């Protein structure tokens, strides 16, 4: 998600609780790169004062979301309650999981579902077959939308003006020698996805990885999520992927969409 500029930063008031927003920033400051932090590190990563960061960390510790050894703070497993609350509040994920499991059993490739958040996709379900990526993926993982098949499907659900805004905000960079980074070219690819109803990305996110995605829609036809299949490019080239994987993927995406309706 792009950083909030000072001009657009919400101001405290009846509809904006600044202390709550700061608490979320403290939670988000923990990551795979910073699984544990000192008070000073949290303050630097969030832009808070040490005193402000300390109050929030101690509050989170009292509530059981943070633990500390006296010097370092780390999130506890209880933080997962927040994510599971999202998953359990939407029936789509309960409906999608058995369809995805059947899809993986049929094609013997990993499948994931994701939603769009800012310039990224966020994984909400994943049914793996075997490890095909060097990047460890799980529920809650984020990847750039511009270079992923699910990202392009989700962007295709927006109008061109919004797609351009998000592509520019993402500041696309080359992750492999195949990655498309030109914004106008990316817009054209998203438009093509919108016309054909599916996306194929060949080694733009990671060398050797090929991915297909299709939209999951609600009863009004609005794209609310994306479903994908991922495979290894050395055994599943683009032709094979379209001939053998795409029909099964489209059927699964339609099944989930129909069950939502």
C-alpha cells in the first residue's frame, strides 16, 4: 500500500481515532524482516515517539497480542485472531476451499486465492502441492499486483483510470528479466485480461514460475477475488498451461462465483 502523504493523512476527529490507527501501525511494523524489535526500533519504523510506542506496545502486551523478554517485543499467536475474523466473516472462503482442493487434486498444481489491497495482492487461501517458489507464501502474504496473474485479474476489475493510478503508485521494478515495468504496457495487459477473462504471467515475478488466474465475481459480476494455478515453466510452458490448466481453472472460478450467487 503506498505511503500516506501529509496532505491526505486523516485528522483526529469523530470519525478517526488516531491512537487506534497508531496501534495498527505498530502491529504492521512487525514482519519477516523484523519479527522482533526493541522499543526504539518500533518507534523508528512507525514514526512514533519512544513514549508513544511504549504505551501502545504495553497495551498490546496487556491484551496478549505482544510478548516481550524485557528488551525485545514480538507478536504472539493471538494476533492471528484478527486475520481469522476476516476469513470467517466472509462465506466466500468456506465456499472456495473445497473447490480449490478439488482443482489441485485434478491438475496437481498449487492454487491460491487473493484480494486486492492498494497496489498489492493479499493471499487469503492457499492449497499447495509442492514448493515451487523461493518466496514462502501463506495466508496474509503480499505480492505486487502489477507482475502477478491474480493482480492483473483484480486490476482488470477496476476502470482504466484507477488501474493507471495504482500502477503508477506501485512504481514497477524488474524482479526478473521478464518483468514488464512500463505503465502503459501494463495497462494494455490489464485491458487484455479484462477482455479475455483470465491472465497468464510467465516468469515476471520469479524465474521459472508460470501462473494463471481467473476472476471470482459476486452476483452483480463485480470482481471480488482472484483464483490462480502456479507451476514450473520448465514443465508447464504457456501453451501447455492454456491447454491443460486454464479450462479447469475457469471452471473452478465459475463454480465459486455461482455458489456465491
